C-alpha cells in the first residue's frame, strides 16, 4: 500500500496509529505486552496515542501525560528488552513507510527511534 503522501494532519496520524496497533496487538514478539500485561483497552488507549503522536509531530501541546511511568510499570510486570524496543521500532517504521512518504514521515520514524532509545534507557536502569 505504497503512498506518496506525507503525514499532514490528525487524520493521517489516526491512520498511522490505527494501522500500527492492528499489527502490534497480534504481533508474536511484543503483542502480549499490549494484550496480556498492560491489558490495553483500545477504546480509551487510542485517543491517547493519537494525541501523543499529534503532539510529537505537530507540537499541539494537547498531550500532557508521562508515558515513561507506564513503561517503567510495564517493565516491572514483565521485563522489556532491547529486542522488544527494536521490534516495536521496526513495526513502526514499516507502518510509516507503507503509508507515507515525506519530511513528516521521516520525522515520525526519527522521533520513534529517539523515543525507543529513551524508553529502553529508562526502563533498564
């Protein structure tokens, strides 16, 4: 599903996040973190993720949570490894690449890489 459009608005972010979560929730490597450990309720979780990524990419200022705390708690329940974060990033990058092309798409991949590194650094302390 190669797309020549960049990420330009909230609808694009929603498409990206929805497509990513459809994959990640059933992923053999990390899906269980979402379904069994964190037991994510998609109805409440997805609007938070839309807000998070809109803020990351468009600086909306509407996201005011601390995702680090959630990941540290998750790590306490079931240890997160570098491989888990690398796999998450691989899924994210492939999702972005399948849907979008352009500067914001590149930024979405770059920011995700920074987030994955920062998250792993903090949970592995």
